[in-house]
C-alpha cells in the first residue's frame, strides 16, 4: 500500500514530543538574521527581512488559491530567489512541493503534474505559455501563478507581510515530492517527509564541513537537489548566490567577485573548469569546500583538480530516495597520493546505517561487492502511486539503492556500479566505473562513459564513449592498449567512440540510457 501524503492527528503527548519540521527550520533561519544578505542574483540583493516578507506574501497568494495541508504545488522557472521562496511558502502552508525540469517537454510536465495531483502551477514569465498548455491538460490543476521575470510578487497581487508561522505540517507529512530523472522510464515521484528534510539539514551542518558563514553558489536548479544546501546556509546566516546555468568562465568570475566559499559541483562541471577555464590563474582563495556529487569522479582528474583548484574537495554520496543522505569523504581524506582511495565515497554520515548485501539480503564479507542498503530518517515514505516499486525499494525495512559497492578494512566504501549498469561478458562481471576510471587516467581523455552492448558470443562487450581533453587527439588503439595494461584484457573496450560531449540528464548525470538505445533497439532484452 502506498503511504499517504498526510498523517492522522497525533495525541497531545506525541504532539508535544514531535520532531521539528522543515517549516520550523525555515522560520528560524529567516527570523535570526534580518539585516544580512540572504540571496544574491545578479544585481538583486535581498536581505533576510526582505525574503521573509516575500515568503509571507507568497503564502498569501498560494493560500488564496487553496494551498493548505497536503495540497500540491509545482513550479517551473529558471534559477531565481523565488524558486526557493515559493517552496518555503508552500511548506509553511502545509503543502507539498514539486519542481519541474526547465528543459523537459510540455508532455513531460503534464505527466508529472497529473501524477502529483498538483493544484497550483507556478511559472516564471518566460514559461507562461508553456504553463498554460499544462494547465489546460491536467484536471487537478486549478490555478496558474506567474512570477515576473525580475522577481517579486505576481502582477496585480498585493499582500501585507505577516509574522511567519511554521504551520500545520508534522514531521511525517510529505514536504518534497521529487520526481526521479526518468533514465529508466517513466519518472517516479519520491515522497520525502519533513523529517527527511530536517535530517538532511543536520547532516549538512554536522558532516559536510560547511563554512562557519557560508557564501553558497547555486548554479544548478533550486527547484531540485541544489536546494538541499539552502536551509543549512540560511540557518548559519549565510548568503545564497544564485546563477542561471553553468558557463566555466562566468562561474569563476562569480566565485571571485562574491568570495564564494562553498558550492556543489557535478564531475562534468569540474572537468569543464579544468579543461576550459584555467582555474589556477584565478583568485579562488575564498573557497573552503566543493562538494562533488551525482556520479563517480575520475581519481586522476580529482587529483588534478586538487592541484589546480585547491584541497577543497569533499564527496557526497546519496540519492533522491534518501534525501541525498548517504556517505561523505571529507577533505582530509583526499590528502593522499593513493588514487584508489580517491575513488572512495567515504563513510556513512551521522545516524545513517549502511550494509552491503547480496541478492538474498545477506551481508557480504569485507572486500566483496554487494548492494548498498541504508536506513535513516532521510529515507522516503515511498514512490507515489507505485506500491510494488515502493515495496521492492524498501524491502525488509531497508532502502535498496541499486548501487553496488565494496568496503575496505577501514570502513571506506567504493561504489563500483549501478546494478543495472554492470556488464556481464563471458561470465565475468565488469563494472563500468572501473573502466571509466582507467580511461580517464589516460592523458588525452577528459571524461568517459562505458556501457555494455549485446554480443552473440560473449553476451555483452564493453563500449566506451570518450571526450578528448582540450588540445588533445585520442589514438583509439593506444587507448585500448592502455586500458588493457591498467586493468586487463577483459576490461579493454572493444569499441571506442570519440564524442564532443556526453549526453546528460536534466540533473547533470550522464544519460547512459540514450547511449545504450541504438545498440539494444533490436534486442529482446530491455535497455537498462
């Protein structure tokens, strides 16, 4: 049975001892630091007091349209302070929030809004026509709210700012209904309760080495995972600097001008900085930590990044289903010449239990590969309207991540592949991440993605897609020989395809489904 979006009224005793909600943290963060800068977006600079007033006014706009406990709000916008302000207003009213991918199609947005049973769609002005098409096709949608391009309240709306109140939601009510990227098919709605969002904020403050007074650069969409660092930043009186998109030179300009000290970077972003922006020529002395996430980073390229940008890298591993909570490899652990250790995703964060299990759910010995399963307060309630997938993911009371890893004698975890990405060739298990690490260890390769393709004799063979470093040409036979020397003949790609760039999903992960599709189109086995 799919978990419900709301819970029954608690008894007085349980209510008095209930845990904090995300709404509580938002109210606390916005009332502690009135005169400090909360958000910067180009020429806009908003104090905490101004953001607090805008949250209150958007509560008026949404409340007038029926948003309350358990009511769904969706949003489509470029990166702007209102991307977070609308979320905050939704949570304080007790509603649940869903962000829409700006690069997705109208049909994709219709699918998400229908599944979410959203009542209100909020769009920024450039997306108004797009929003009206969605509104016309989704029965549950009753209202379209348009945010001006330059921010602020929608045209014709006026509300008196009031003191903020955390509202009716409990720790078990759904706050964030986040849809997965859909690389394996129809996107799934991950139901994350308030307690999960609070746990992520605590993990951020305790385990992620956040600066004492953060100046956080948010270049990825605030309607998605990037937002998880906003509340921890605001709780500490810090500033969120909002950028629309990523361009390497501009990115470094902002770090210098705004004295950014923390940011989240996906591996492809970091590779682009190294290959096209000459970061060593910039004043990046303000940087204290770069959290890299969403996928494995080449140990060779990570060592290069530490040399050219600084010893500021910290890896975070998690997934949407765990509110991003999983493991962390702190900065100090990167201070090693051991490239293998740089391939680790670290140890479990505070209050997170992790096991590695085989297909029967039994723990595997140290050093052997098993699936990561975890248990913590950040784990989802389930997938919306998908009871069978929920039961499978939360089997035996543990979140089954689908990620395969091994653990060393020191407790460090090393992710080797997604279960669905493992290549079986001639009876041997080949992990794509290990081949990718070998490929990016070659001086001519900037980034790589490896897939299995069908083969009548071997079952599957290894195919690699590689991007050349700036100014380099890739000698395919030499690269194949290099991998054979480093990893052995069974790991050497039978085919190497040189491409200008690797396809990415809307959240910046390499889209391996699109790479596999041409090879598996005529196969009886599904593209996985």
